[in-house]
C-alpha cells in the first residue's frame, strides 16, 4: 500500500514537472526565438523524456514486485486454507465416529435400562414374597419361643452391651497394665531416688508454749499488782498468758506462732533479769521483736543458702524465715519448705528440667502460710500474690498458686511442686489428726466401698491409705473388678477429703467345694 502511494506521488511530480517545462518553453518561445533558447528547450525536452522513461521503468518494476508479493501471499493463504480444510475434514470425520459410538452406547444403555427395570420388578416381587415368609417365620418363632420380636431384640442388645463392657474392661486393663508397668517403674525410680538423696528431720510444734519458772513465787511477780504486769504482757505481745495450778510453769497460747515466740523469749528474758514492770515489759518485747525479725530474715537467707537458690527479695526472705515458727498438721512449715525444695530439685534433675527454678518454686510454695492468719484466702493464692509482687517469674508464681489446684496446673513445674509437696506431707509421722476424725474417715471409706453392688466385704488398712474390697465372684467377673476399682476410687475422690492418696484393691476369688462321701 505504501509503495502504491509512492508511485502515485512520483507520477504527480513528473506531471507537474512536465507542465512547468511546457509553460517555460512557451514563455521562452514567446519572448526569445534565438538559437540558444531552442537548444535549451531541446535539452529540457530530452531530459524530461528521460526522466519520464526512468519513472515509468521504476513504476513498472515496483508494479512487478508488488504483483509477485501479492502472488506469494495468495499462495501462502491458499496453503493455509488447504491445511485448515484438511484439519476440519479430519475433525468432522472424528465427530461422526464419536456420534456413532455415542449412539451405540445410548442404545446399549436403553437396552440395559429395560433389563434393569425388569429385574427391579422381579426383585420387588421376590421381596414381597420374602417379607411374607419372614412374617410367617417370625410369628412361628415367637409362638415357639414365647417372646415377641421386641423382647428378643432387647435381650440381644443387653447381651451385646454386656459383651462390649467386658471387651472394653479387658482392653482398659491391658492398656493400664502396659502403661503402669512403664510408668510405675519410672515413677518409683524418681521418687525413690529423691527420698534416698534427701532425709529431713521431723519437727512437731503446737499452738501453745510452756515457759518454766524458777519457783511458783515468780507467778505473782508476773501477774503484778492488780494484774498490771500480765495485762502489759498480753497487750504488748498479743498472746494469752495462762497462769494456773501447773507447777513452776506459765502457758502461752496463740495461733500466731511468731507472736507466741516473741512472748516466750520476752518472758524468759524478764524472768532472768528479775525486773518485771510495764515499762520494762514494753522495752523487752520491742527488743525481742526486732531481734526475732532479724533472726527470721537470717533463717530465710540460710534456707536459700542451704537449697542453693539466690536472688530472692528480702521481703520474701522474711516471710520464709517466719515459717520457722509456723506449723501445719503438726509439721514445721520451714523444714517442710526446704524438704520440698530438695525433692523438687532431685525430681527435676531426673526429668531433665530446670533444677534451680524447681528448687525456687518448692522453697517458696508455702510462703502464704506466713500471713494466712492475717490475709483472707487460700495460702497458695496469697503466696502467689506475694511472689508476683516481689518479682518472681510467672512459672514460679503459677507453680505456687497451683500446688493445691486452686489453679489448674499447666506446666511440668506446677505438677512437680504439687507432687513434692504431697510426698513431703504424706510420709509417715508427718501429719497428726484427731482420733475421732481418723475413725470417721475409716468408716466413710468402708461405707463407700460397701455401697457398690456385688461387694461382699471391705477393709481399710495401712492407716487409711488402702481399701481392700472383696467381691462376690458369682456376680462380679475379673473384668468387672477393674471397672469397680475405678468407680470406688472416683467416688472416694468426689466424696472425701484426705491427705496423700488412697489405694483401692478389689479382690475376687473362686472357691470350688465338693464333699467326698
């Protein structure tokens, strides 16, 4: 297209040039008729003819070239059309073949559908016939067995449920045996290692203290004129002074062990000094209180040094030392805390967790007991609040709060502290309880065990640490005894409160008796 335009433009230029030359010749011919003018005219005409011929040749060559290009393009398009026509023809033939296959399949489907419809009719007829025969046979079976189908179904379901329970009990027992074989062995190794590596002394305290007197005459001096001395003592210490017929002794009574210790030391110092009057009493009590506070802080520092834990806040050290004069179930809490710290460290080492952190949590787990008579709430929560206040880590704070399950334990450290606390508190000789409470708990354990169906007798042994249940062998199978032990243990857990743990042992025996005649 561009070449055609160029040719047209070139032709127009030649035409304009010829027109201009003719006009020029006319002008020259009109004005000058000389020889020079004619020569110039001829040369111009000649040159114009040459240019015109050259232009026509170029136009002709360009026309030939364009024609060849058009012919080539037409040839290429024809080839493409031929190839496209071949492909279309191939596709058309494939489509026809597919149509034939589809038509064939459709006819097969129609034929099979007719066969299926006929088969379905036959099956429905046979089902009707079978249903009728089944009803007849069912009625006959019910007549022979004397049971309805619903009754027979219920018996079968009950039998399957019973069988399923037996199978479940067998599976549970197998899994428990395998797990216990591994877990008990590892737990015993850890606990026995902890106990062997730590042996703590047992310290018993009471809620009263007795101060010996050199003579009964000292009682009058302690009471003072019109009782002013004893009133000053009770006002300064907050402890009850009991002066009765007990020979050569004064009884100090208070639930606050620190105040009771301050009163005891103050009275002993006053007796040795011999000067007993209100002013002297206040002076001695104040001095003893300062000395005891310093001694409690030093006791806290000594505990951290013995356990190997450092960096505890001074206020927590005071609370820790205060536990030296605090008892729980007749167990000294200071000694108990050190014991729990050592047990936590030993078991943490066996389990491969942070030993320092475990000792720290074990040592601080009962600091709430130092102020639980002054602050409301559980000693675990109180202790956790103090630990949080004085910069202990969240893991240690949570272990303190969760060691009696006031919070749900969510770490290995919390479970470890709880286990070490139970291990320290439940060992023989640590806890004391009233005889009536002890007997009542034994009776409750036997009553719970006897409340289950199939139990013949039950006995509480090991000071209430184990319940042995003897079952009726004709009513309880070996597999059922596994489930029965679990049910009794769960009921004991939900009904009673007790320190440590209680073992439930179910015993089943089969006796065969025959007489020789």
